[in-house]
């Protein structure tokens, strides 16, 4: 039982990071109907920015500055590469985001260099006892930070003018435009928020193990998360991220013992299996909007 | 509208250029010596030291930008450029040719398909390959190398190269490395159980097979844990180590994976020993949270001596690479170039300056002068059964330039000494 609970906490910790990444995907998707494949690069850039700034400003200011910096980078990308494509097929824009991802990663790789970079976090592999459980502090930090950020994000959407504008634009762009909502500003804001969240996720991915050029691959785990949760549901993104984290962690700990016939590393594909199952049962995700097609 | 047209023109130009419709470097010509072998010209190299000498072009296919081994591949490539510049300054090959390794350098992104594609782009313009990085990537071009007698120096240590005439490997393979590591641990730490934690494929599986052979010979209990690449994917490997508590873990992963496994296993109460193959180490790990665990539990097995070793070869390398941050990618890259130089020397001396001539020259090499970096017998390509079986063990040392110093010099353990190589080890895991 102790092992199971520790496994769940590890899964929830990692799942919190996937949730932050998934939120970025969903925010951009809701605003623009485009899946932005630039999120992995923004995540990597966030982690690398923290690793450079942490020695200068200390860890916590470095995290805030990096998140703001990456939000700025995301805004710039939206203004330069995405805004001119408004009105074009979303498929074309999605492919452009793939290109942006590659370009940003090549630039960021120059800032990573040859060695693994450390983000200078205070947690390392430190462990803490909660009753009989022994868990890593960084997993608790991941969960706490995600809880706070998700709370702030939901409050922003519910209680601020810009949040309302974003919700309106996500619901119906033309009507929102007719009501005086600046849809362009909504696009920009969605990219900025996604960049901010990706940077925080990048920092957490780097805790303990550091950042290297291939770290961007972690962000791809947000894809099954958004499909599981529903592409257009913020709550779904959080739930999807946590589900992916927990499923992965359970498979890492127990699959070898209980289902060795699945092969040695089924944990790697387990999020995608969950995604397939969800797609079969609820094609629009656990919390996504059911699409109605009139023929 | 104008700007859209401009963007369209630029895009078309970029596309055509990428497709090779027009390019400024005129790769189609290697100097107007139609009768000469591919990659050999009577005209001097582009940056020749002596313009009276001809030029031998060697290709380089490496992981230069976005692949997982870029951190190692860039120093390897830089070291080889410095190596051949030194050779050219010292009179070139047989006083007749200089060697160029700068014109045909291609990025494989550690992707076998890309590797084959860029290989096809350069193969008509080079005599051989100064570097072909990676095992699966090189396997993708191996058939063509053999069909065209193209000699290639690999940048990998899989045991599969022991059985290929056209591949001039340097240093012991991962399989031998792991055998020696297990034998060393039996002697030094009296281990009784061993676990191989490794990546899939002919890097990780080669070492795991070596560990398995040694465990069988030494009467140890052996378990095999294949793990995916990526520091965030190591949960299962860590669980297996902390649950089973083997006396020894043979690690064959990347450095970030290794640090995660060692750091978290130690935090989880594991107190056994880790010995990682050469690529598991990176000096930057000393700044990671895993540093105390690495210092306490980890040693690195290696096919060659580290950067600061006191041999003429190491000294020449350090002199040729002033101001670089020490990295054993440089050391490996430099050492890998010696057999190609010996083969080119033998080819020019033999008078048959061609791909066939180079391959024949390779088959005559019974030893290679590595200037002390490796024993000369490591360069025995004349006898296909002569597998080099010596490796070293390094320990973490913060004061050393690359973070490690040698604790056990070149040695062959009893398992490696007795083992008969009759096929790649990774196929027998």
C-alpha cells in the first residue's frame, strides 16, 4: 500500500507538469483552433532560461523572469509568424508551428551547449516523510505550483475582462469581434499564457535531472493528455495531464511484476493506449465538447 | 502583395537550393582529375598547406545539431579536423597528398534514413569516411560501404564492427567493456548479483550481453532491465534497482539518464555499485543533484584514457585544440583517426590510390601507432579474429579536467580473455 501511494504521488507530480503543458495546448487551441506544436520548444527554452538566470538572480526570481521572457517570445512568435496567417486553413498554421518548434529548438540548443544544464532548484533528490510515506520534495512542489497556477488561471478566465474576452472569442470569434472584442489581442494573450506555462513546466522537467537537448521530447506527453481530457477543455487538460502521469507511474512500478508479457517498457506507450481507449469511448475526450455535424 | 511575392521567391529559391538545383560550392567537381579515384585529386585541398600536393577527401557524417549525441559528436568532429590539419602540416600522406575532412561534413541528426541520404550525397566525392557516427546509422549504409569497398572509421563501439572489413574500429567494444567491468567488480567489490540497465539496440544491448557473459562465467545472478532514453523515463529502472538491490549495476545509457538513475536510486536507499560505459559520463553531472551519489557509487568504464592523460597522442591533441573546454569527445575523435591515417599511408606507399587500394591497405595493418593513446595492437585489422579486449576504469574526480581519473589502467579481465567472438554480442542478449 505504501509503495502504491508513493507511486501515485510520483505520478501526480509528473502529471502536474504534463497538465501545465496541456493547458498551453488547450488555451491556444480554444483561441485559434490550432494545435501549436511549438510548445516543446517553448518548454525547453523556459528550462534553459532558468538554468542561465538562476546563477545571477537566484532560483525563484529566475523562474519568474524566465516565464515572463518565454511569454514574450511566444507573443513575438504569434505576432510575426501566426497573425499573418489568420483566415488560412488551421492545418497550414499547425504546420507553421512545427517549423517554429524546430527553429526555436535549434536556437535554444546553442544556449544548452554540450553539457546537461542544471536549473539550480532547491529540491534536487531531497525526500520528505509524510507519515509512513517517503516522497521526493520536487513532486510535492510540482503539485503545489500547478494547483496555484491552475487556480489563478481559472480565476483569470472567470473574473477578468480579458478572461471573458478570451472565453467569448473561443465561443464564437465573429460575434466576439462584433461585440468589440479584439480577437487579435486574444490570440496574442493565448500564446503568451501558453509560453508562460510551458516555461514553468520546463523548469520542473529540469529539476533533479537537468536539461539537455533532447528534453523537449517530454512535452509530447501533453498530446495524449489533451486528447484524454478533451481538446477544448481547460479542466480536461488538467485531468488529462494527471491521468497520463499516474498511468505512466503505475506502469513503471507494477507492469514488470503483474504484466511482464507486455514487454519491458510498456510505461512509455501507456499514455497513448489510454488515449486510444478514450478515443474509442469518447472521441471528443473526457471533458471535450461533443461535435455536432449537420449533413 | 510585393512582400508576398518576395516571400514566395525566397521560398522557391530556398527549396531549389535545398534540392541541389543550384549551389555555390560546386560539389559535382573534385578537381578535374577524371582518371583518379573518387575523392582523390591531383589538385591541392581547399586549404592546403602545400599546394604542390594532391588531395584526398574524406567524408564525415555525424550528429551535429539536433540528435541525442550532438554534445559528443561536435567535439569528435572538431578533434578530427585538428588531427588531419596536424597530419597535413607534418607533410601529409606519403609526401604526395594532403587530407581534407572539412568539405564533405554532413549532419545525420542520428537518424538512419538521413544518414543514408547524406551519405549518398557525398559518396561519389570521397575516398572513404573519416567518421560515421552511430551504430544504427552506420548499419544503414554498411551494405553500400561493402559493395563499393569504402573504408569508414566509426564513431561507436559496437561489437558488430569486429566482423566488418570496411569498418576500422578503435578501442574495445561495449561488450568487452562490460565483461571487464563485471570482472573488475568481482575482484574489487566481491559482487554476487549484477543488473544491466541499458538502452535498447546495439549500444545498450551490446554492453548488457557482455555483462551477461561475465556474470555466467563468474557465477553471478544476472538480471536485465531495458530502459527507454530520457531522464523522465527512468522510473521503472530506479524501481527495479531499489527493489532488487543488486550488488552491481552495469549502466549503458546517456549521461542525464545515468545521473537520474544513480541519484534517485541512492536517494531511495540503494548502496551498491554502478559502473557505466564511456558515454554515461559527462563532467557537467558534477553540478547536478546526483553528484554526491556519483562520487560515492559510480565508476566509468572506458575504451581509452581521458583527456589529460600523459601520452604523446594526448599531448598532441591538447596542443592542437587550444582553448577548448576539455571533453572526452575530443579524445575519442582524435584516437579514431589514427587507423585511417595508417591505412592511407600504407595505401599511398603501395601505389594503388583508390578505394580498393585503401581497403587492401587496411587488411595489411597488424598494428597502428596511436602515439600511446591505445596499445598498438588495438589497430590489428589484418586478423579478423583479433578483437582488442583492453579497457580502463575511471573514478569521479572533481579536480580532473573531464571529471574523471583512471583507477585501473588498460586491462583484460578473464571473461574477455576467454570469450570467443563469433557474432555481435547484442544479438545474444
